[in-house]
């Protein structure tokens, strides 16, 4: 079955144009104040949760006389991640105060590094208990990331540009 080169070129241009429109729609959605405030709220939960997990996982190693490789990886990963996450909590508070997310590249890089180190620390902590738990957390962590991404993308695609951000209904004080 021969493919007509002109028809193929038209299809490629259509797909490219659709991708450009989708990218522009996503860029515009990211600039919406309510979307930024939601990201700030989500980051607040993420950073606090990762700090708490780190403290719980590292605590048993504080009194251990020797650490195996997985325990050392857990402790080292969280020794770097926890201060970075704490700094991000402070940035997050300022973002909440200003009601917008920062556009700092350093903050975005720090977010990635801190979250990656926390993930490594959790995997290593579970690996220390049993390697199967470490592998299970690693696999389910990647699956969870895909589920979150798919759900987020589906929700954002379903939102039309004219659709206002969901707002909680004010309580009716007149009654």
C-alpha cells in the first residue's frame, strides 16, 4: 500500500498545527491565577509529606551502629532532600502570600532534585527492609506518576478555554 507523499505531508502539517494549538492552550492555562494557586496548594502537601516521610524513615538509622548500603543511601538522600524541601516550603509560603507561582529556574530545578532524592530515599528505605518492598515502591511510584499525568492531562483537555476555574460556592448568610 503506497502512501501519497502529498497526503502524508498534509497529515503531518495538521498534526503539527494541532500540537501547537494544544501547547498554546496549556501555556495559557498555566498562566491562570487559579491554576497557579492550585499548584501552590499541591506543592505544599507534597513538600510537607516528603519531609515527614523522610523523618520517619531516617529515624531508626540515627541510633544504628552500622548501616548497610541501602540504609546509607536512604540517609544520604534525605540529608540533602529535607533541607531543600524545607526551603521549598518557605518559597511556597511566599507564593501563597503573592498568590502566584514563581517562575524561577532555580526553584524548578530544586523541586526536581528534592523530589527525586526523596523518592530515592524512600525506595532505599524500603529496600533496606526487603529488596522486594523497594522494587514494589519503585514500580508503583512510576505507575502512580503515569496515573497522575494521565488524569491531569485528561482533566485539562476536557476544560474548555471559556470554562471558568471551579470556584467553591459561597455560603448563603441570608438564611
